[in-house]
């Protein structure tokens, strides 16, 4: 079903004069005589004539609007059903993806636990080796001291008279100013190994391979960033585990897919737009929502975030409300402007005058310039619809020169004189 309003290029609330003017304009441009090389010009011209024939007649237009509303509702219902089916399929895919992710996480957690156990065993073995080495070194040192004492009797007393003092507990301590015999000697191994580099740490846990090399490089960058930030370059076991899991797991999974939007239309009055009210709207599922009208006009889409469909495993959808301004016999909404037609008499058009015109918020005084024509426009700024930022559109007055209800002989004679001329 073709949209006759689209064919003529007018809005659904267009008046009879606007429809007539649009028909003339479209018919002139699409006339077959103007398009001799276009084989479809005749069909387009006939379609424009059919659209005008329906829309110019109030009864036919009313029946057409009713049929159009029913068809739009049918198409909208079909769209919603298709969206719901798509949402169900997406929910199933999300459920399967979640199950796969959980299995992968369980396997990763088990692998990490096994690696932590192996790492703990390696650490315990290293500590045992260091302890054995320290015990062996201490035993060797004690044996050497005993051998020296046995082969050089009296050396200890001679040494005590020159460089050491005997304490109360019988132990020898260096005298003040005497060189320390232990100075310069290397301290025994305390059992603490140097901090592993990222490459050694990842290689020890995960082995060799390109993935392990990439993980080591990422871990090294994190440690350098932590060092520059003053938080230290050695990661705690929990931080290390978290970093490695994040590196091998890859980027975080995307957010759940969003449920389809719900589309609706709200018919509002001009006064609602002027007052920027929140108008109620009942959706197809029976819920009532509030639609804010701040800075909107006819045709604007107001999006109500997360007030749409609720589907398992998906983000809640939105409600997209298209604003439609109710038809008015006096006013027409054009963007943020409010238009009206003001009939004026012939003498006022020629001489000019001061008139009061009914505006959307009360009477407005305007000045009609002398020698005004029909279709001449007078704009009164800041009397239109609010734009939501503190400003407003204009109140647009379109002049229409009208004759008197009954013929006037003097005016008739004057017009005849102007057209035919009179010479004395």
C-alpha cells in the first residue's frame, strides 16, 4: 500500500491548501510532457493524481488514514514478532557461549591450581637445597676453626691481647679501631634467590612457546608500569595469578546482546509541547510509560532507555517513541515554528494596518506592512516551540488577502478602470 502523503511530499497533518500546492508542484514536475524520455513518467503522474484525489476529499482521506493506521499496526506487530524471535535466538546463543566460557574457566582454574602446586613444590625443593648448602658451609667452617685451634695453641690468647676484647660471656669482640677480620668476606647464602624476571617466571610455569613469550612480554610491561607508578616492581602472588589469567584469557567478553527496541507513537497537542509536559503512553503489552517532551517537535523520536523488552541473557531494550502533533484547525507545527494563516482585507493589504492575531498562548499584536501580498510571511521570534536549550522557534503568520463577502461597486469600478483604463 503506497503512502499518498509520501508521494505528495507532505506531512500527515497537512491542510487542504498545503496538499493542493504540493499536488500542483509534483504534477508539474512529473508531467509526461516535461519528461519525454522517461517511460515511467506517465505512471508517476497517474499515481500523483490518485494520491491527490484521495487526500483532497475529507471522507476519502479519513478512510485512507484509518486503513493506513491498521496496516502500520499490522506491520509493527509483525516487526515485534520477528524481533522477539531474533531475541530468543540471540538468548540461546548467549546461553551456549556462557556455558562454553564456564567450561573454559573451570579448566583454566584446574590448570592454574596444578601449576601453583608444582610451583610450591619447586620452591620447597629450592629452600631445602639452600638450607643444606648453608648447613654444609657451617659445618665446614666449624671443622676448619677446630683444626686451626688444634695446630696453633696460644694463638687465641696472643690475638686477644692485641686486637680483641673478651666479653663478660667469654666471647671475643674486636677492639675499637681494630680491623674486623670478617670484613670483606662474602656473607654466607641466606637461602633467598634473586627475583625472577617475567620471562623466567612464565617459562618456568608455562614452558616455552610463542604464547608464553607473549605472556612474559605483557607481564614485563605491567611490572615496569607498576615500578614507574611507585607501587613496586614485584607482583604479589594474587596479582601475578590475576595478570597471567587475564593475559591468557584474552580481552574481556563483550556485553550481552541488547534486546530489540519497542516502537510506538505518541499523539500530543501543541500545548503539551509548549509546556514540555511528560505525557503518558500505553504500550502494546499494557505498560504505561511517561514520555518527556523537552525540546521535541513533530516527527522527533524520544528514546526511553532500558524500558523495553526483558529477555533472558540480554540487556533490556529501549522504547522508541515517535512524536506526532495532533491536527489543529488554526495552527500547524513546522519544526520548532508554529504557523497560522491570517485573512486580511484588500484595503488593509494595500494600506497596511495593526491587527491582533490569535497565537498558541494568547493574542499577539502584529503590523501588516503596506502593499502586502498573499502568502507574505511575518515572523515573530521566540513564540514557537522550546528547543530544550532555553531558546524557542518563531510564530509564523502567513497573510491571505480576502475580498468582502458581497461585491462593492466602487471597488469593482476601480478594478475595471485599472484593467481597461479610462481616458477623458
